[in-house]
C-alpha cells in the first residue's frame, strides 16, 4: 500500500509521498527480512514493479488503461531510487541490529568497524583453551575447580563417559546466556554481580532469606486463620503446612493453585465467617512472596548445585569480552542485547533516528512469524 501510493503523481517535494494524510520520504520506510537473498529479491521486485508500471499502459489486475501520469510517476520513482539506491532501506534483521550497534559503538567500547562473529568456535574456543592452559600451567585452584565440575557433570549424567566434552558443552551454553544478557561492554558492575551469584555462600544466603520470608508470611497467615476461627480450604492449609517444613535447599511447595485466588475469602469455605482486613492483607503478602519464591528459588537451588560451573563460565565469558574488545569483534550472541540496551535508554530511539538521518515512520517486517523473542525485544523500542 505504501509503495503503491508512491506511484501517484507527487504533490510534495521529490522523494516524498502522502499516506494517510501525512508526508513521508521513502527513506522513512524500512523493510526488514531475514536473509541477504530475500533482501536482494525485495529490492529487485520493487525496481521491477516500478519499471513495469512505467512501461505498461494497462492495470495488471483489471486490464483497464492506466492514466498517463501514473506511468510518468513510476518512471520518476525508478530514476530517483536508482540514483540513491544505497539509501533504499531494505535490510536483513541482523544488518539492522548491527547498524544500530555500529552507530553507537564508541558508547559500548567498540570500534565503529567492529566485525560481527557468527561462528561460536571463533570466540568461545580460544577463551576456553586459555582457561584450560592456565590450569595445566600450575593454577592448582583452577585445576581443582575444573576437576570438581567434571565430577559434577559425570554425577548428573552417569551414563555418559566423556565428562570433559560434556563440561565444554555446558560451559558454552552458559557463556551464550551471559553474552545474550550483556548490556555495556565495559560494564564491570555486571561482572561483579555475576561473581557474587557464582559464589556458593552468597547463593545460600539469598535462598535462605527468601525461604525465611516465605515461612514468616505463611506462619502469620496461619495464626490469623486460627485466631479468627476461619474455615480455610484444605488445600490452603496443606500449602501452609508444606511451607512450614521448608528448608534452604529442601522442600517443594510449588504447584498449589489455591494461591492464585484473588482474596482470602476465596480460599475459605462458604460457611466460614468473613476474614478481617488484617488477615486478608496477610494473605496478599503471602501470595506476593510465594510467587516470587516460586519463580526464583528453584533456579537459585540449581545454580547452587552448579556454582563451580557458573564460576568457570563467568571466567570464560570475561575472557571472551576481553578478546573481542581487543580485536574489534562482537559475537552474534551479544548483538540483540546490546541493540536493546541502546534503544531502551530514555532517549535511545530519538538518538538513533538522529544518527540515521531520518525517523522511521514505518517498519515492514517480512515473514514476521520467523522473528524470535530476542530480536523482537531489540526492535520493539523503534516502534514505540
């Protein structure tokens, strides 16, 4: 629809056309697809269609003669686009995200001509080999940590007979996650936080605090139920009993649907008296604490079991960052998160449009169903 409106006799300055009562230049429209081949085909299709319209005297659908100005307009657009062919905004989604990062590369500590690395072995393997070499050269603490990780991996997968290969795969998987979670390349705060989260004692402390809070809120609600003689549903009582028996690393209380009830009244039998405002507030506090604990405690427990594995991964990730900072490279895995970080800032989109040289009024995404969540999250700020 946008391209067809360009075929109308222009009433506005060259390079612009009207749509929905607004004036837009063709540089304010971007089409995004997923492969270089598809992008090239889209460019060729636009030029071919305009050429055919410029030469054809009949409408290809109805067969009726086209007004003479229609063909003349198409001819003008062909000439205009061919003169400024490099400004035709048709890109792959990766090239768009790369452009976003490249325009603000100095802010991220990257050179403007950084190279995007698609093959994981180009950035993971050198960092992994360096870590193994350091252990082999006499770093006893690191060697012990690697040995412990191999034992843990073998214990968790007793039917596998190559713990070193399995360890490498798990380390790579965690490093990919860390790369996809990056923001600023030079942000040492994130690394410090990762270091804390990879410390077993720190993890135990965090889990203990959450479990203690959950047990406190459950005991508080149980006291209200007893003191007010409320006839609570048996599933709520079972949940409270389960929570009371929780420990830092044991006790599974998740999956109770009763906690999804909006109010304490809904958790009581019809024959029960109405709970007090204080009791109702205690239920809401328990619900909030439970939802948070249900989301994070299982993950933290799993992280505690694999604390050494996460610690090794963070070291490899740090080396990967150091390598691509020195070599002017950026792993593809970190591209989406860095673009998202740049656009999510208060003036991120406005600053980017300024560097583009024009605001994008329309972004057309070809084969949108192929867009993954990370790509969509990176692009979404452009549409807001």
